[in-house]
C-alpha cells in the first residue's frame, strides 16, 4: 500500500515491454494507487500509467511536469499533494528517477520538508549495464553525456581512460542514440588497444545486447549496428 504524504520514486520501463516483465508487483500496485504525479514528460508518463493499467482514467489524474531548473517555489508547489497527505509519485521518461534522470531536486526538497521518500524497485539501465559488463562494479563513476564535438569528445575519452587506470574504476556514460556510431568510432580509435570497452544496448527489450571486448577489437565491429538504439558505454583501463 502507498503511505499517505510520501513521495514515491517510480521506475519507468526502458522501452515497449509488458510492465510485468521488468517491474515487481509492489511497484505496479503502488503506482496504480497514486493519483498525484510529478513527471519528466507528461506524454511519456501517461503512456506508462496506461501500460500498468491504472484504475482511474488517465485524464482524471493530477500530472505536473518537472521544470528543467525548478525554483524553490515551484518545488514547494509540486510537493503540495504530499504535504496535504496524499501519496505523490515521481516518474521520469525511462528507468529509475533521479539516477541519470531528473528528480534529484524534488527528492532533496521532499527531505527538506520532512516528506518521506520511498524508492520503488525497477530497471536502471546504468546498473543493468554495469552488472552485465564484466567490468569493475566495486568502483565506478557515471558521467552522463560526453561532449558532442569530435575533438572535445576524444579529449574527454582520454581523460576518462586515464582516470580509470589511475583509480582502477569503471567509467560509465551515455550518448544520444543517433550519435552512437560516432561515439563508438571515437572510443575504438582513441582508447588504448587493450582497454576494455562494453556496450549495452536495448536493455530489457527483445533486442537487448551486451558486448565487452578490447578497444582494438571494436574497430572490426560495424558501429552502425548500434545507431538509434538506447545504449550505455562502459570502459576500464
């Protein structure tokens, strides 16, 4: 059951799969009981709530988008249902909210207001990729998106490789799917030949693939095979 006056962090699906394939019963039941929502994108949130069979008409739910850079006043307003004693859900467009996704500011504001925060179990692309990569899960860092310009991207890749070697840690990052081929080409050509590189694509989907090989071996892979597929990149020197 959902506790009144709490902020529930509800993981979204990573793609078009039956919710029961990747979400525990408790997560689905909790989400179905929530009528007030803060979301990354209303359209994606409505699709998710419809997919889990929310018992109320989606049009009757209270759904408010999270601003990119919310002010304190906006955060206070978004948390109003929880302060009034209602369970409040937060869902991002994919995966776990506030982990490589928006939501941290809302969670921090909830803590500051004494509102209980309840994380629910669901898919995290970052952790699933790390689990399946064969690289170190004892020490790792997530860096979000790398620079887009080729020269800046290559420089950042070299920095991450040096940090990985110095700290014996796995470096994790993402890219906009339509730039995956360019990212993979940069990684294959810039990294030292023996640096290990893993690419996890379409996680939890029927087309899921996770591959790990030395950077030199990635030069023989058709990078176009990863184009337009949600992917996580991981390297360890």
